[in-house]
């Protein structure tokens, strides 16, 4: 219904949808933390799943809308491009971090390495799924997307155990990492809500309202974005992997900055890795709604974006191991490498799309 609208109107609708996602995303994240703490989930397995789903509601809405409309290119490009874009959010968080040490030096943790490894594993399975025959499905399910869900659940369970039972000194944390324990940001948000007199019922209502706004804005940003891409002559894959993915990553930016403010650097990195791990799970949703083996319809650009997401994740995993202590400008060495690789990756994406 947006195809007939003039370009300025499409831009306005897209910008308004992005603003709604930003505002609703902040409230959604805050109420998620409040409810997770009050329900006793916190850093437990249920809390990890709850947080992952809540932070990726914009992508879920876009995926559902694209799958139902048959525009699988937007859905695939947004999900796989979203991994790369959300990883680049760590560059922004590194730049915003105060102090002489970069983000990965202070947030280093073996648990974060496991979370990064889960992202890589899920993206590799997604690449495998792109090579399977399109007709290889049963009861609206494709093997790759079902395997991704199973791997994600298993990985989240293992990470949940690692957060409390990791057989390493200090649970895998370095001796000179962040000053506050992981999860402090969640506890402070819940404490602030309690001091305001906010009940669990009120938090639930706000959460539901923010989720609804996010879902509606996700649909409008996908449809207006599709029409906008067509109006300016940009392919759906490139638009979904760049502009659209950046717009839907706004909640991760706001929550990451909030975690930095209270010194919970590990949670800031974990939110990015956790969200990235959940994005491939949405292929399962796309398959159910479209009735097609979505990954089997991936294009060369989609595989390219998946590989780029793996590469950027591995760079930060290496940074978490070696913990480079030097900042160049306001960025750590790993963030500079990620920024350079992403810029080169976008150039390569254009070449692949038009090759």
C-alpha cells in the first residue's frame, strides 16, 4: 500500500517508524529487565531467552511481514545483515566508553566467548541451509531452520550454566575487568522502578504496549522501506542489510549505552551477541509463515553477509581473548578492525549485488 506514495512521504513514514522503534525499544528493554528480576529469571536461562526475544521484536515484525507478503529478500537481508550491523554497534559503544582501556579489555569474559561462538555456529548452520534443495521440507519446516532453533536452545542452556558453574577462576572473568558484577544494570533498573512505586502489573502493561508499538512500527518500516528502496533504485537485499538493519538496531544502541552508564560492560556486549544469536532463529518463523524453505532461496549477497557477520564476530572474540589495552583515538584495535572490515564489506556487497 506504500508503493504509490511519493518519496518524501515514504521517508517520513520510515523515519517515524524508526523513532517509534527507538522509543519503544528503550521502554521494552527497561521493563524486560524489571520483569526478569521480579520473576526470578535474571541471568538464568529463562532470562536469556526473554531478553533475546524482546530485543529482536523489530526484526521479528519485519520478518513476519516480509514472509507473509512473499518478499523473502527483505527478510533474509535484514536478518543476516542485522548480525553485521548489530556487531558494529559495539564500535559505537567502545567509542562512548570512558576511560583509558577499550571495551573488550574491560568486558573480557569466557562466557562472552561462548556467546560469540554460538553466533558463529548459528551463522554457519545458516550457510549450510542455503545449499540445501528448496523442496527439502516437511510440514512447513526446513531442516536448517529447525536445526538453528535446536542449536540456539542448546547453546543458550550451556551459556546459562556457564554463567553460574564455569569451572574457571572467577567464573572466567579477568582480575582487572569491569568493577561491577555482571547483571548490575538489570538490578539497578529494577531498583529504580521499585523506588518509583511501579508494580509488576504496571511493568507488564508497559511491556505489552511497547511490544505492540514495536511490532506495528516494524511492519510499517518494512513496507515503507521496501517501497523506498524501489523508489531510489536500491535492491531489497542491500537496503535490508544496511539502512533497515541499522534502523532496527536502535534498541541495542540505547540499551548498550544504558549498560555502559552503570559500568556493566559485559551485559552491553552480551546484549549484542545474544541478539545476534537470536536473529537466525527467526528463519524458523519465516519458514512457518511463508511455507517455503527460506534459506534455500538465499542469494549470493545473503551468503556474503553471513560470512561478514562471522568475520566481525570473530574479531571481537579475538579481542576478548587478547584484551588489547591500547586505544587509538577512542577505539580499541579490534573496534578499528571491525569498522574497517565493515566498510570494505559494504563495498564488496555492492560489487556482489551488481556482479
